[in-house]
């Protein structure tokens, strides 16, 4: 069985202050793929704490253009372009995102970064536009990007297929849409947002913000035959008891494995 690890660099929603915004690393075959990058240069702190070298990150997938997902990407680009400029980065850096995010990245970088760094974009730093159903390779594995049908802003997720046929599906930071059924149904691993506990819905108002709860995520995983459920993109008011409380609520409706990671936790994808 192929060895795969997932490290949560951040687990919180857009407005958290006690943890970092949701983003994570997948590691396989000695290489890393970064999904989203949080809202600022805190991504550099998280990568340093995780002891991950930029030279080992050759792929980034950006789900959408909200600040808590895309702004940190500018810092990653800046760092990797600096390494390239100094001859300290081998190979190319591939970014996968939809067309609106590419426009944002190009605009941000052209306005904020010096010319000697921007010149690497389009050369060693390649931004690939994905559409619904676009297939691409990363970590030596096959990925399929898909439009999650966001009600707020254009957003993409992906399904990763491992060599033994197991799958991991990321559906971004909004509730499940039936248009994603073929990617979510029966998946071995599902990364799913849980803005808060159902019992706290009147406090955090997830449904008004187009988000869901730990209970909703558990019901979804059960109905669609998911085997392992990872919850993220939460509030940060209950971090000390988040793991226990979110797990218990999700498991009210789901018998599979539930993971509620803290920032920098690593999960073995088995």
C-alpha cells in the first residue's frame, strides 16, 4: 500500500485568531502538494513549524479566491521565486486553480512582487487553469478537479486516486452539492468543512454563511458511504475541546473514522 500523509497546516475559518486558516499538505513519494495557503505570511510560520522545505513542494492547488485561501499563496510564490532566482530550487512549481483565481494571482504578484521574481511566473512557475473534470498529475498520482457548485464564489475541489484505487476527495469549504456525487460517493477519505457544532448553530449561524456543522458532515458521510471523514474550517472558540466534541457529534450519524485535526497534526492516509 502506497504511503501517504496529510498534514493540516491550518484548520480554522476565515476569521480565526487562535489557529491558522484552513490549508494542508499531502505528502507522497517524498514530495508535497499544498492545498490553499491561508490568508497571509502565517503560511511561512506553519511550514517552518512543520519542518517542510519549499524545495520539496512542487504543486499547489487553490480552491477559490477568498482571502483566507489565496493571500498566503502570494507568499509561497514569493518564496519559491526567490529560491529560483538564487538557483536553490530544482524543477518547476505547478499551481492549479480556476481562471478567476489565476487572474487574482497574476494581479497580486504583478502589483506586489519585484520584477525579478515575477519573471519566473509563466516559466518555472506555471499556473494551470482547471475546468470541471480537468485531470492532472501530482505526487506521481492522478487528480481530477471539479466545480463544487458554490453558492458564493466560484470554487473547485478535487479527487485524488492512489495507485491501489483508494480515493481522497476535497470538497472545499462549502456544504456538499449533489453535482459532486460521483467524486464523493464511496470515497475512502473525505475532507469536509464543519463551521461549528449543530448545537452551537444559533451562536455561529453556519447556514446563513453557506456552511455546515459537524452533525451535517457525519450525516453526509454516512449517506454517501464515505469511509474516513476529516473535518476542518471550524470556529476557534472551543479549540481545547474541539477534537472531542466535533468527533462525538459527527459520530452520532456516522460509524466510520472521524478525524478532527489541530493545526500541524499529521494523518496517515491508509
